[in-house]
């Protein structure tokens, strides 16, 4: 593939999502795909190629708790809870944050999103570290679960052991 960065074995060390999370180390060969001559993306990757592993498809998660209750109508707390929900499902499948390869966000409030970008970035780094998968942001008029302002859908690849 012309323009991609070379393959690298990356040590993925779990940072812990909640107290039940145990530290694990996996090795996975990934390629960050970036066409030659393109400007670098900010906060995401244009493409990720993974040779092998178990795919985990995570349905859209909104910012409610495990009992489907919202604790805030604000975007940032909903984003944090939705991302935690995605990661809880991934951990249950045996994965960890750095296994996320693709994330799609559906948001109902573009001005609130733009105003909260700094806070959202802090939440991201706290939960995901410096891992930036392929991402798409879509602004929509509404989401099914009221008063949801953001919904996150993800695909992860857990490396073969």
C-alpha cells in the first residue's frame, strides 16, 4: 500500500476501566494508513489495517447508565458515559480501549459539541489515552432515546492470542 506507515508491533497495556479490570498485554500488528502527501489528521486516523483478530461490533451507546437512566442533559457528561458504555462492552468481550478501530458519533447539537471540544478531549485522553481510531462525526436532528445528545458506535479488533 503506497503511503501507509510501516507495520508495527504495538504493546497494548490495559489502563483499567473500573476496579474489575485486570492488566493485560497483547501484541497486535496494525498499519496506520495515511496516503502520502495528505495533511495529518487531528484526533483520529484516516485508516487502520489489522491482519487478524476477533471483531467486536458495538451498537450505538448513549449517555445513560447500566439501568438506562440519564444523569445529565449536557453533552460532555453524556459523551463520557456513552464512551464508558462502549468500553464496558468491549472489556466484557475481552478487549481494551486500544482495540477500538472505528468509532462513529451521532450528535444532535453541533454548537454544544464545538463548545465542549476541549472537555471532550480531556475525557477522551482519560479513557482512551493517545489512541485515535478511524472516526466519523455525524450531526443529526434527533436520537431515539430522549434526552440523548450523542450516540457512539464502535468496531474493535481483539488480537489473536
